[in-house]
């Protein structure tokens, strides 16, 4: 059936399309072109050429280049990771140093405060002691003055008492023995 | 095969079904016979495949950038994809064969995708092409198996895990399946590529129905939608078949390097 129909339709097609079919050059598939054994050698030859060319392009240029690029990238990534690790360690170190400095400064400040406190306390104590001593001295002086005044007063009293006693004795008509009067007054005054 | 339905107008317009014409191998210059060294559309499209591969894997990576450009990323992705496949499926000692497998994969994937361009010729839709590649894999793997393992390669067919009486029967089945490998390996790829492209052409032939009669108002949009859908499927198939061909190659290579189950 195939060949008869084919011929018939070929004529019809020629009539219809005319020049358009000439482009086909009569190349119209009869059955499967895949089974046309006359084209096998051609295809196999060009396939072999193609595969050889591709193989050489790949094995000589493309694959080594891509492998190198990938290896280089891997290396770069590894290096960068190591560098990052380094920097991280450095950052941790810096933080530690900072913390240490901070702690040191704090301790020093604490020391200075304590020292200042101690100094101030000593100064204060000194001043207090000095003031105490001054107060003591002043108090002693005052006491001395008071004693003096008292002694003076006592003396005055004694003189007044003696004079008074003499006057009283005189008034009573006696004759005052100065010595006896003084002794008596002194005894009284003591008592 | 070449069926032509005449239109309602009686021959002025007609539906033309030539779904297989796209697979014809023809000379690029002149109308002569196709000889072994004739420059044909096969030459053209394989040459374009080479150019595309060079463009991606050589020109695309010429920057050798540590931070890759987009095209270099794709090249690296393809490299990593196949390398990992070889390593995972066939083992670390299969890595020396990585360039061969990469060659097969990159050729098939580019030939498949270039074949999806309108008016293109799909080199991988031809059994002559896929069969040569499948036979290459088959012969390489078989020879490699015997070179690496000597007669121990035959233990691939002698399944020591099975009960002794079953082993000869299993060995027969294994041997048959071993020799069927290149057939299925090649027909799977060529068949998938051919079928999808032919189906697209069949649907495409229905597209001009709108010029012929009222029925075309329904048929033409449907056929265009169908072409789009099949095309999307073919994009998927183009990659998957390249992937399947490559991973099967890796599996066969694993059998050659480690024949003991």
C-alpha cells in the first residue's frame, strides 16, 4: 500500500505545491529514516568525529579548568574560614584584655578610694587628737586660773576675816593678839 | 505512511502529515547520495552541538572566576553533577573514566536540547547514533571487566546469594540480560527522542485546519495547546534521557569494576 499511495500523493502534492516541493528535493520519509541503512556510515563517521572532538575539548581544556577553579575556590573558602577563625580568636583575646583592664582599673579605683579614706581618717584622727589636747590644755589652764582666783579669794577672805575678827575683838574691849587670831582663822578656814 | 488528506475545498488546501521527514539524513549541499564523508545535516547539528559545548564549558569558564558568572555556574553544576554521579554510582575508582562519561552526557544532553529547536535535526533520535554509543559503553565495560577482574568478571552472572540449584538458571537469565543491555540502552534514547518529535509534528499538521473548514476553529487551538504541552514534556524528556543514559553507563561501569554482588 505504501508505495502506491506514495506515488499517487506525490503527484497530487506536485500539482498542488509546484515549486515549493522542489525544496524538499524528493526527500520524503518512506517508513522510518532511522532504518535507512545507507545513512548509517555517514552518521557513525560524524558521531565518531564529534565524540573525539568533545572528548579532547573536555579532557584537555574544560574539565581540568573547572577542576582547578573548584579546587581554588575550596582553598579560598578554607583560607577565609581559617582567617575568620583567627580574627575571632583575636576578638576574644581583645575582649579578655579589655575586661582585664576594666577589672584592674576598678581595683585601682577601689584602692585609691580606700587609701583616700584611710588618709582622711588619719587626718581626722590627728585633728581630733590635736583638738582634744588643746581642749585639755585649755581646760587645765582654766582650772589653774580658777584655783588661783579661788586662792586669791581665800586670801582676801582671810584678810577680811582677820580684820573683822580684830575689829570685833577690839570692839569687845580686848586686845587682839595678831598671831592667835591668824591661827584661829586659818584653822576655821580649813574646816 | 505519507498520508495526505484533501481539504473540503477539494485540493486547494490539504493537511500534510510528514512526521518522519524531520529525521531524514540529507546532504547539506546538492542532492547527491549520502556517502560516509558527505556533509549532511548530521554534520551540521553535531557541529552545533560541539560549538554549544565549547561555548558552555570552555568559553563559559574562561574567566576562571572564584565567584562564578552565571554561565560558569552552569558549567560547574554540570561538572559536579556528573562527577558526583560517577563517584556515587560506580565508586571512587571509577573517577578515571569520568571524562568519557562526561563526554557522553554532555553530547547527549546538548544534542537533545538542540533537537528541540524548531526545524532542527535531532541527531540522538537516530538508532545509528545511540547504538554506536551504547555499543561503545558495552564493549568498554566488558573489556574493562575482564581486564580488571580476569575470569572473576564472570561471577557477575553467578549469583552466590541464590540457592545452588537456581544458579544456572539465573546465570542464563543474567547473561541474556547482559547482552540485551546495549539494545535497551540505545533504543530507549532514540525511541524517546523520535516519538516525542514525531508526535509534535503530527499535532502540528492539524494546526492549519482553521484554513480548511469550520471544524478548524476547534481543532487548531487544541492542536496548538497539544504541541505546547508535548513540547514541555519533551524538554523534560531531553534531560531525563541524557541522565538515564549516563547513570546506566555508570551502573554498567560499576559492574565491571566490582562484579561481585
